[in-house]
C-alpha cells in the first residue's frame, strides 16, 4: 500500500493540472487579501449611518466557492486525467487491486485538498482580521479563537468536495461529465432550492454540499461518492 501511495503522490505532483489548480487556489488567497484591503478602504470612507446598515460578511465566505471549485477540479482530474491518457491501464496492471488504487488516490487527494484549504483559509482570515477587526467591521467582531473551528471546518469541507470530485470522475470517466455534475452540486442546485417553500428551503440547503456543517452528512457524501467509485472501478473495463 505504501508503494501505491507514493506512486499516486508522484503522479499528482508531476502533472501540470495539479500545479495549475494549486496556483489558482493561491490566486484566490491573494484575491482575498486584496479584497480585505479594499473593504477596509471602503469602510473608512463610509458614513456612520452606512456602517450601521452592514450586518456581517467575511472575505472567507466570498472566496470559499472559488476554493471549493478549484479543489473539486483537483479531485476530478486525479482520475479522469489517467482515463483520458490511457495511463489507468498501466496503473491497474502494476497494481491490480483496483479498490486499493482508488483508496490511494483518495488519500493523496484528501491530504492535498485539506492542506491547500488550511494554507489558504487561515492566512486569508488572519490578514483580513488584522485589517478589518480594529475598524469594527461586523464580520470580524468575534475573537480569532471563536472563528478557528469554522475555518478548520471550511478546510475539511474542501477536502470532502475534492473526494466527491474524485468519486464522480471515477464513475463518469469523463472530465466534462464529472465537472458538470460538480458545478451542478455546488452552484446550480442551491439556486433551485431557494424556491422551495419555507422551512424546507433552509432544511434542504443545510445538507447541500457547499453548505454542510454536520460531520455525518459530510461523511455520507464521501461514502456515497467513493462507494459508487469503488463499484464502478471494479465492474467496468478500462
């Protein structure tokens, strides 16, 4: 298993798509820091009455969808890239235990996604907090210690989304099909849920992939996605 893990890590690290995705994630962090500076400048120019109309909001909430999409793409490409090039045949010939190969890919994708989420979310928050908290910006009124659990959860959710992307990529074997489904789960489905009558709109929205806060629901997404992927990779020829 260790050899397969090393092999999957080397494959993910060596392909250009991984570097492009991680560069986009880093760009999102830079964007968040620029937005924090811009929000601070805007706040300074607002009247006291205008400031009182602001309720909350944070840079992390603004950049989260971009980070989620980037890491979902990483998860999808971790498997569909091999299907498109035919390298998956070599991988499964060298390591014929297909579910083990999938598990190694999932482990590598999970670690990369979690670290990427932490290394982007935490610095972005700290920079935004240093710029906006002293100004009294509503979204940064709580102390850092109170926000840390939510920030860590956001990074864990990014990992979950990457694994869902990997599962969909394994099932569809097509980058386009898997990405369309990921985009639908992250951005399109939440729009339609808004039209449900209350309180069902809030109840359904709380279990959608980009909004999950319950660890059991997050685990269910991973189990279903990777379970379907395991069935697919075992039953279908490559």
